[in-house]
């Protein structure tokens, strides 16, 4: 039972870190152009 004193806060901290990272990725527009990178990888255009 003593391990729950460690595991529950650890799980809450990890969930908070995950949520903060996810919200940061949304704010920095990481999901705006999902297909653009795939098209750029296949194109032969030199820039």
C-alpha cells in the first residue's frame, strides 16, 4: 500500500507533462499541415 503514495503522484505528474506537451504542440501548430511533409518528401523540386 505504501507504493501507492509514490505511484499516484508520479502518474499525475506524468499525465500533466503529457498534457502540457500536447497543448504546446497544438499551440505551435504542429498539426496544421499533416500531408505537406509527405508531399515535400516525394517531390523532385529543388529549392
